C-alpha cells in the first residue's frame, strides 16, 4: 500500500450560506450493502447525562454507502460498504483477533448496486470494515481517499486486512482546508461547491462527514458521528467503537449547531435510513 497526499485547492468560500446559494447538478443515492447488530446503550453513550434511561437492547441497523452522480463531473462513492463475501461468511473471510460480524442478503453487495456505473473514486468516511471492505470488489483503477491520520490506526491484525488489494490510498490533509464555521475544516472535493468533505474527528481520528449540495437542497451525511437519529435527538454521541468519546461529543454538538443554523439542510445518520 502506498500512501499519497490528496491534492485539492482551497475554495476561498467562507460561509455555508455562500455554498447553499450555488447548488449543483448532482444526485445522491443511498445504498444498503448489509446490516450490523449494535446495542442501543453504547450507540447512545450511556455515560452522558441525556442517556441515563437508554435501555440495553440489540438494534439491527443498515450498513450504508452513498452514490453521488454529478451531471458534469461523473460518479463518486462515499464509503464502500460490504463486498459479496459477507453473504456466505459474516466475517467476510477476514482474519484477525477481533473481526466484526456483518450480515448480508443475496445480491446486496456494493458491486451489484454499481453495475453499469463507472466510478471515478471513493471517499471513505473512515476505516472501519463496514465502511471500507467493499473496496475488495471495486476497480483498482479509481482513486481512494481517506482523512489524514486515519490510516495510522489501521490494525489488520485485529480487525482483518479489509484494505487487501488496494494499491494507493490518498490522504486528505484538513490542516490545508478552508475553515467554514461552525463546522471547521472543509474541502470542496470537486471544486464547484457540490460535494464537501468536512473534518469530524472523534469516532476515529480522521473521520469525515459529507455535504451534498444538490439542486433539491443540501444533505449532510453524518457518517459515524451519529449512528442513528436518536444520537441527534438526544444530543448524545455514540460511545461504542469510538476512538475519543469526548471529541466525538464535541463534534456531534457542532453538527447539531450547524443543522440549527441551516434548517434547510436534511440530515442522514450513518446507520439509519
Ligand atoms: Zn465506524
């Protein structure tokens, strides 16, 4: 695996109002490639005072990817979901001391959803298997991008080598990005204000959320800063599977502030349709 720096230009944009006043011709399609069982207590950090009455119960939630189709700039994938191996093996044939289990129906894998669609690249929100392992069945002639620092925490011995087969991974350095408040470092991925990567650390070190600025209104994809809508409603970030719970909470509060400032923005949590 070769790590390279993802090249982008500062847009000079200083406010989300400016972004939203120039929507672009792109559409967003949500793709489900499987499901995972999580516990409500932990999905909602039980230590937080707003979460004292959250019951311990299993939730089966979807594993999601997003296809972004830009009329002029082509097709991009946000997270790669699961490849077909999960239909027969809940561990996706990965070897490691703590490999996550996921479930998949027949023909739910990412390549089936993308049949006939030519992708230019994949942007990963973060490197947890349920967001990345689908890359194993995608073309290697496209680019793959992750937030800088994310790969430092990649542990194939523990979670399995789900980046197997990838030749080059590009890292996005948010310290070089425009800072657009209240969110912070934000990268104009396609250079026309249509698709934004926003630094949202906490769930993992290099975690990214996305904003799709389409003609039918902006959509903010929290990815794993909020697993389910209840995270946003209770204003409590997840505690489970989280690199820095305190930072994850700060990031979630920033997102809630952003959504309050811009009520026209629709929001999609990372594991709820
Ligand atoms: Zn995750």
